[in-house]
């Protein structure tokens, strides 16, 4: 028998988010609803035919996200996450969570922190495969030249998130 999953939709200033939590209260996926070409294949691959129940504010996660968007940017720091990935992806995602709100880093800097300074592209791919937007803050990674680079939710959302965090850091 597979674990039950709980789904909620979260309205935010930058669009609706789909939130998936496990029965243990861990956040398993957080994606922008208007990007089905991104989340649908990943959703199917990760969860397959697992039972999905709609539940308002599962384990208080929706309320935490609303606090973040209201300016309490540290609210998301304690959220327990559980994203399935390769060992390399998981190591990148752990590093992403260590980037302080209001700060940014580069793919190259993350690769160096992993002890693999030439793995910038692999870090970029792992960053792009992150299924938990905002809480695993892939939006805090920028190009080596300081430019905003790709973001699964779109560059305008990335810009908004970075400005929001700088304003409230």
C-alpha cells in the first residue's frame, strides 16, 4: 500500500501553487499551477497512481507559505521536505536550502561547495529538476555574471521572489 498524499492549492501574489504533502507532513512538491508542461510529467513520474486527497492546509504548510508571502520569509526555513531525486540532486537541493533569504549564489559556487568545481552544468540540471519551488530556493541561484537565469516558474517570478526576500531579509 502506498502512502496517501495531500493536495492543496495556494493563492499567492505570483500565481497559484500546487502543494503536495505526504502523510508524514513533509512537503513533496510545490509547483506553479499554470506550468502543467513542467509539473504534470514530474508529478506522474514521482507519484504515479498514489492516492491523492484534497485537503485544505495540510499539516499547516499552506499557512506557512502564506506567512512567507506576507513578509515572514523565515517561515519556510523549518518546513520538512521530502523530494525524491538522485544522490547528486539531493546534495544540490540540501545546499539550496542553506542559501540565506535575500542572498544569491551561482552554479559555480554551488559546484565548488560540493567539491566538484567543474560540475556547474550538473548543478544547473539538478537545480532545474527541483520539485519544491520556493521552499527549496532554486530561485536564489543566478548566473556567474550576476544575471537572472532560467527558472521553472519564469524569470518574472524569480525576480519577484528575490526582490520580496531582499525587502524582508
